[in-house]
């Protein structure tokens, strides 16, 4: 039987292989034995999380991240030159504004006022170091960890920031951190429960955990969702928040963001959320029926939200063409980038109404 890595139940639906949805052959330039990663995609009928089966073992993970061409893939995807600091001020400002929308700037000010010191920040899977640089500029004492020896070397030598080559499970810091970030990491893990079990040794009392991950049910766009062979899990808000609750972590604040991928021109949703320890959550006995009831209530509201969001994007893109890409990006930013809550459908409707009005004005001037 297949067991869900989030809720532990065995009510599993098969969704086909990766290659049934989109070709994975493009990754063959970076990974040997590419078809070893053409896994089955399954979905939990209780909590709704989607994941690969069988889950990658140590050998397959090594073939992904220890392969000599992984760094070339990661660098090319991020547009990086590892020999220099080629992160632009615009990129850093975007990262800072994104986390400021989660309340990090005001949280940091309150922390300094109460503790008379800068908060300690850990970036799990720090990669090229853009989040470390952004949080440093925001007034945090920053440290990074990553599996990549080359990325750790870059962070230390190019940016002058403390970094360690290790995993979140194996990392043993001298002091705990006041803020821990894992950006686009949890969807790469083979055991999300192991990740959360490692958090208590890293996060100081009262500290914040911040997670970023793609939204799986982005209005049914499966052609790109499953092709990324580095992704093992496909979360939405409900399954991620439920996983956190199982480990005594309560969501504090979250935002929905959209990115436009250059290779297909499509828009994709992703989520950023902050969490804080709440011991009462870890004492709750979660029954199958209770989880399924909550899941059904979530689906009833969030599906409408996503449909409105994607309708808005199609509306702006095709019915009223913008003059240029910058104008479109501005409209997206104003419309739906910083929606405050998942279930606030009225917010999405107001954004859509505003963009409709704006689109008509634009049409008259083009």
C-alpha cells in the first residue's frame, strides 16, 4: 500500500506518470538515466497532497543533486555567473518587498525593540544567496546552508556570508535562529516530515518559519507541474498548512504570488507563508473524516479563487493587449500579486473589476 507522506492515510489516486503530462527529456542534458525519474504521480484522497511514487531513494537523489551538471542547470535556471555578484538591485528589491508583504519588516523592528539585537536568520537551501543578501539588507544576521559545495563557496567568497554544506536534518548550529526560511525547498524533499522534525532544533522560541512552494492546483496547469524531475511533492495551501499543523506549527500570515515563466509564457501561482510554534496543534488527534471535511470546504472556495485569477490573466493578455511587457507586469502586480487571503474571493473580484476598467482605458489608447 502507498502511504501519504503528509497525513499517513492510504486512500491514494493514481494520476499517471510524469511523461503522461509533459515530456521530461529536456532534463537529459543535466541528469544521467533520465527515465529513472519518470515516476508515477499519485494524489492522497484525504488531504489532497500530490507526490511521486516510489519516492526517490538516496541513490536517485544523488543522481540529481550530486551530478556534475546540476550546478550548470541551477545556474542557467537562475541566470547566474558563479564567479561574480550578478544579482541586480531590482532583484534584491523584489525579494525584500515580497517578504515585507509577509510582515517581516515590522516583525524585525519589534524583535530589535524587545531584544536589543538583530534577529538571526537561516536560509535552508540558500543556493546562490539572493535571500541571504536581501535579509542582510533588511537588518538580519544571516547564515545559509546548502547541499551544493559550489553554491556554498559562492555565498562565502562572493558575498562574504557564513554558509555551510549540509542538510537541514544534519545541521547542528551553536545557537538557534529567530527566523528560518526554506524557499522552494520542501517540494524537493523525500521526507517532508523529516524536514519539520528538524525545525525545533533550529528555530528559537517565538521564532518564525517561512516556506515558499509552488501551488499544485494552479487552475489545472499540469503540463508544467509534473515535468520538473527535481520536484517530489506538489502542495497546495491546505496540504502544506496541514503538514505544518501536524508538527505544531501555526500559520501566521501568507501571500499568493504569480510568476511568468519565460520558456512557456504561462503564469504560475506560488505561496509564501510564515509559521510559529503552537503546541496545542501537535496534541490534536486528526481523524480521516475531519481532514476530508476541511479539505472539501477548502476546495469549495479556493478553486473559485484560482479560476478568477487565471481568468483575469487571460483577460489582460488576450482581450485587451498591453503595450508592452512592463505594463502587463505592472497590472499583474496591482491586481493579484499581493492578495491577502486565499479565501477572500471578494478581493479577487475587486481586482478583476479594476483590471477590466483599466483594460478598457488601455484599449482606447492603443
